[in-house]
């Protein structure tokens, strides 16, 4: 079989390729109008080869279509989660724990959903709704005035007398009467002339020399004064 046309030698009647100028068998020169071998055999083989090529092409197209459809089906299954992996989208079947709101917020002291709003930042309830905490540790008491008292005369005094070397204890009185230690308030004492008397932080006065001087008591923004007269022995 060959795709190149065959011609028949006019001398030996054998077939040879039309590309040759002489017969390979007898050496006779090919005539210009030599007989060409019938193309029946060549046409048959060409037809068979063509049909085979068409069959191969059709099979390849079918394989490509089947592969493409299979890939699309697999990708669709991967994007769909299993039924047992779907997230719960509702509260159905969920047991509510004590101390939790239906919306999931935990009720804690000082953060309770109080419709009246009568709670302070420290979580102390205000019974009258005035917004003032009932915690006694944070409640402030107003002091109107202060006065100087002596141990031997528990009344406000504006002056008193003492001898050199003598000691007198003083105290701070308030109106209204409150406990200064409980409120963490400390009175301050001072002498206008320590050559006459000196005073300690606890209010103890000691005469140091003959004369008169002013003693000043300070408590916050409030002040009180008295005259101290010191006599020689």
C-alpha cells in the first residue's frame, strides 16, 4: 500500500513508483504516456483510514464530555454541607441556664436588666430611687462649724490661761457632732508664737514662755481660734 501513484512498465508489465524515471526491474525508461496502475486499491485504504480517524475523533469528544460532567457533579457535592453539620439557627431544644437572659446575656450584680434603672455603678440598690448610694462608707456628712474644747472645761473656749511648763490637752468639736476618725478627718493645730507655747498634732499645748499667742485649729475649710495666756511660775 502506498499513497504515491503506481505505473506499469511497458516492457515487463511490473508496477513501480511514478516518481521513478526508469523501471527498477528491467531498466526500461518510462514513457511520458505510460499506463497508470488502477487507483482502486489505494482508494480503499484511504477510505478505511478516514473512517478510523472519524471514529477516534468521536470517541475523544465523548470522553471529554463525560469527564467534564463528572467534574461538575463532584464540585456541587463538595459545596453542600452534610445535614448533620448544618449550624443550629434557632434556640429550639437549648436549655436555658439559671442566671441567664433569653438573649444570652448573663445576669451579674450591678449589671442586671433593671427597668427602673435604680442601681448605682457599685451595684448598691437605691430604695427610694433618688440616685444616692446607701453605702455608709461613701456617704459624706456636712460639718457646719468647729470649736476648740479643753479637757477641764468641755465647752467651746476663746481663750485660756496656763503656766510655763504646764500642759493642756485640747480637742476639736464639730457641729453637728460626728466621729472624725470614722470619717478619716484629722484636725490641724498651729501656734502663732512658739516662744509662748507649742502645740502637737494631737492638740497637746505646752507653755514655753510668758506672754500671749494665738492658737489656730483647721479642719478642711473650717477654722477656729483662741488666745493662750502663759504666766510665769
